[in-house]
């Protein structure tokens, strides 16, 4: 064994014929090839450069020159060729070759179509599962938004109650302070205490209002993030659906 050996699929690609037609030509026209096994005809067929040239000549005689298979056999066996006697048979054999090629192409088309249908079915099932998961996530997001709104209402109620309690304490302290005023000294002291008390109240009120604003801002930011997340999930889902 010397020189490069060609696989059947390489020969098929080079000659532009089907695998079935290649096997028929090898059998009908006695193409002696190499084999991967130790005995002839055992293992897998391998083609030499000479085999490739012979097959190419056979292809030209049949497909271009209109030879019949019997004429090719006579040529291979070194016999005298009778062209006129085999014209009709040559035409029939060419039709058979074309039918075999067409049948092989149809089989390959059906195989590819079946694979594509199977792939589309799997993708559809996967998309349905993803859609179901997305719907669950959307429902969960809506529930979280409801909970956030409830928490905001609770926070507002808490702040309002705190302000009412503060006002009540403030009024009570003012009333008690006024009752204790009896002279100028007491009034001056009251004014000082009142000023200090007002500063203390203003400071506490500012801190309370600042805390309330921060809580409301955090709640609003959280709600916005949840809404954006939901919109992105919907957008991704629609992109997946329409891209397929």
C-alpha cells in the first residue's frame, strides 16, 4: 500500500455522486480498492489515486459521453464496444442514475427536516417552561410590590402617631410651665426654658422628619427597582419568544 488513500465520503465529494452510486460502480465495474482489514473485502473500503482516476473516467463516459453501463463494462474488460446496440439501454441506465440521486437527495432532505422539527419542538417546550417560570416570577414581584406598599402605609402611620404623641407631650409641658410662672424671675426662667425646649423640639423634629424622608425614599427606591426588574424580565422573555 503506497500513496494517499481516500475515504468513501471523500471520493463522493470529489466526484459529486452519492454513496450508493459509488458502491454500485465499484461492484458493477470491478473497481479493486484497498481495505482496512487483513483480508480483501474485510473492514472498510479505501480508494487509491488510480481508483479515483478510473471512477472519474467512468463518470465522464456515463454522464458526459452517454455510455451505457454495458459499454463501460466492455471498456473495463478491454472488449470491443457496440455503441449502437446499447443506446436505448444507456438512456435507461442514466435515468436510473438520476432516480437514485434524486432518491438519495429526498432521503437527506427528509432527515434534515426531521432534525429541524425535533429541534423546534424541543425549543418550543423549553420556551413554554421559561414562560411559566417568568409568569411565576412576575406574580411574585407583584406580591412583593403589594407588601412594599403595605409597609409604606405602616411607616406613614407610625410617623403620624409619633408626631401626635410629641405634640401632646409638648402641649402638656407648656401648660405645666405656664402654671408655675409667678414672678418675673420665673417668667424669665420660663422663657429661657421655653427657648431651650423649642430648640430641643426643633432638633428632634428635624431628625424625625429626616428619618421619615429616608424611610420613604428607601421604600420608593426599592419599589422602582422591582418595577425595572419586572420590565427587564418581560423584555427578555419577549426577545426570546420572537427571536425563535
